[in-house]
């Protein structure tokens, strides 16, 4: 399953709810959710702990738009828009966490 999150974990519980509820799969962080995948933020340890259960993907254009492309947490993967589409196609189901 592909889990799509678009809100920052610093101001919303969507990512936390996903990590606590879902049993695994791919996570795609888009829009403000990309803050979760930056080194040195308050959510970094929680995200690293989840990497054994989930594959973490981050939409590169959203990370770049926030000037954070050089701060991606080790273990997370960049994807572009084509990669976003590939994740949707590769996963049987998608869940947007609101």
C-alpha cells in the first residue's frame, strides 16, 4: 500500500497516525510533510525508527521548493513526479492521510 502524507508532522498528526496504524508499505511525503524527512527536525528519530517497516519516499520538487534538498535523512529516497506515478502504479492501493 502507498501511504501519501501532505502535512507537516510538526503541526499535524497524519504521519504519526499512519505510522501507528499501518502495517507497512511505501510512504510518500509531499508538500509540507517533507519536513519530516529532514535531518535535525523533531520528528527525525520517529521517521528513522519507521524505516524498518516502511520505505520512505520524498517528493524532491517539494523538498527543493523549501530549500531542504541537502538535508534529506539517510535512508529516505528522493522521487520526482514520474517516480510519484511509478509508486501509484506499483502499489495496489493508495491511502491519503488527512
